[in-house]
C-alpha cells in the first residue's frame, strides 16, 4: 500500500494546475459573482465607512450653526429605520388584529407592513439637503418672488425649549410652499415634510426623499397602512425631528385657508407620552401675489373635484417661457411671497385646559392663527377692490382699495404693500395681472375678460376671509390659554 499511495500525491497536485476549458459565458458569470462577493465583503463596507465618516463630519459642522441640531433618528440608515418601523410593537399589534379579522396570514401582513414602511421612510442626506436643496430653494424663491418675512414673534420662538420637538403648521397655497419654507428655515433646522403621491416621479422622488421628506397616501383608509404611518410620525416626533405639516391636506382651491384634516396632527397628539419632551406647534401663514398653479386650481374648483389636469406639455411650455425670459433679461418677478410666523402653541400647556376633542380643538386654534396672520399683498387687495366688477374706472378702483385697506388695518390685519402706499400697490398689482392679460386698461378704465373672472375671485378670497372673521378673533391669541405666556 505504501508503494501505491506515495506516487499518487504528485499526480493530484499536477491535476490542480491543468488547464480547464469553460464556455465564455460561464467564465464571465464566475468573474461577476467573484466581483460582487469581493465588493460586498471588502469594498462596500469600506466605501460606506468612508462616506459615513464624511457625513458625520458634515453634520457636526452643521449642528454648530443650526438652532435645532439634526437628530440621530434622521441620520439612521434607511434599511435600519425600515426594520425598526416594520417590527414596531404597535405595528405588530395592528397586524395581529387584521389577521384575526380578515383571516390573512400574519406573515403576509407583515410583508405588507414592510412595504408600507419602505414606501414611507425617507433617506435623509445632510449633503443633499444643505448642499443642494437649501441652495436651490433659496435661488428659486428669490428668482421668482420678493420674499418678505411678515409677522415674526422672535421672543416666543427663541423661547422654545431646546429639548422640544418643533412642528411648523402651514396653510397650503402652492407647491412653492415647500421651496419657500425650506429656504427660510435652512439656517435654523432641517425640516421633514409629508409629501403626497404627486412627488413619486423619478428623479424628483429621489431628491425629495434625500431631503428628508416622507411619502404618504392621503386617501388611504387601510388600517395597517395608517398604523405604520402613525408610528413613523410618532417616532420622528419622539426623537425631536423638526417637522412641517399642511393640515388642509392639499392646495387651497378657492384661495381661502381651509378646514383642517386631523390625520398627522392626531398621530402627534396621540403619540405624546406624559413626562417626555414637549411638542411646540408654530403657525406659519403663507401669501403670494401670484400662485403658479392658479389656473389649475380654479379649474378644479369650478369642477368641484380635486383633480389637477395640468399636462406635462403645458408645464414644460410654462417653464420654457420663463427660462427664455430669464436668459434674455426680460423676466419679471411674480410679485411678493410673504411668510408670517405666529405665536407658538405648546402641546403640554394646551392640554392643561379641558377639551372635548383635543386634536380638533388644537387644529381649529392653529388654523385660526394661520388665517389671521396671512398678509394682504397688492394683488389680493387689487382683486378684492375690483370685486364683481369687470369694468371700472381706475381712480374708483384705487378709492375702493383705500377704503378696504383702512377696514383691514382697523381689524389688525397686516398689509404688506410697497412703501405702505395703496396707490403704489395698485400700480404694482396691475402690472403683474396685465402681464398675464388677466386685466386690461383702456382709456383709464380697468376691464376683466370673462374667462379670467374666476382668477380675480381666487385672489380676492384671502381678503374676504379677513373681513368675514369675527372682530374678537383679530384681537388676541387664545385668551386665557397658557400658551399666551410664550409672548
């Protein structure tokens, strides 16, 4: 046996080095698998470590200048956050309940919850948000509008506890709202928005998700989906993530501040735990001389349906016209965009007063403050003075505007007019509207084409809402409420 087995070893060694003939496709496949294995085990972890370290240094520098530092929850790796959300105990409870009611296996429902979590969870990048999104927002906002800060309760906002979660609550006038508030808040904090289905178009969806926004299905009544969404909002709130919400749930179709929908606000209120840090709501009021989507909104309002039928072609045509005007030096700003920050409402202090329905009462109070602080700009004042007329002497229109302005001042409404002058405001508003041929001037008379009558009413509605508000609501913020101590 010894003489037989001894010589066998060199034969085995030589066999290992003999050429092997393989099909080219199999050889390429082996190389591809080897490359993926090497990358996943050696290269990708090193790259992730490099970018993670770089991101942490960027965040550390940003946090030195931000009033509200970026919270660790916001920086959590997206896959980890998805797992945490999908395996949350309250989500598991909702899965068990639905399985018992419908007979659907829990494994199927858990996979469904994971898909919901993947759909909702953002992929925040500090570099994208502060390096691109905030700068692009600043450039675009200042290109299109004269951006003005209206009311700003500096003492109250500065006095917000640093440990509290801040939630900006805003009226929804235009998709420019996201751009405008991102620009104005970039020096203070990174905002997290709830964004509807309209933004799920690549590459817009990637940019929005990287900016920290989370996607929601506004019309979904699925209990499991609602529980997953609620838990994400509650987790973010518990971890101190600064948020921005639009309680109206969609753009205003008639130009007024609308009634609130309680969805996200109810999640925040329900998720508050006694003894934990406070949640402070800051009412934000937005107003524009020109809303980019105004024709789309008035058309939807006339049809009594929330379907926006702006075609891709019309959008590209509009953008193309504006770009040509910018490049040729003929571009004119769309007027003023005004943002007012009202007196904050502390949830902890709000709860010290008995309420029959905390969420509904809180929403009504916030929307009342928002509506009251909407600034009156030249175009809305012009349209309100025009009222139902389609042909009026220019001097008579100015006289009406003067009388309207006086009534608004008596009610404590903020007017943001050039130099505080009504005649100058009327001239500016006429130029903005005449450029779009919404109004015309012939022999010192202002006329309105019948097809644009709805636009006049749309812009006048904000002034009409102020005039219709009870005088008592103009006087003070929630008399007798502890939130007054923030003043």
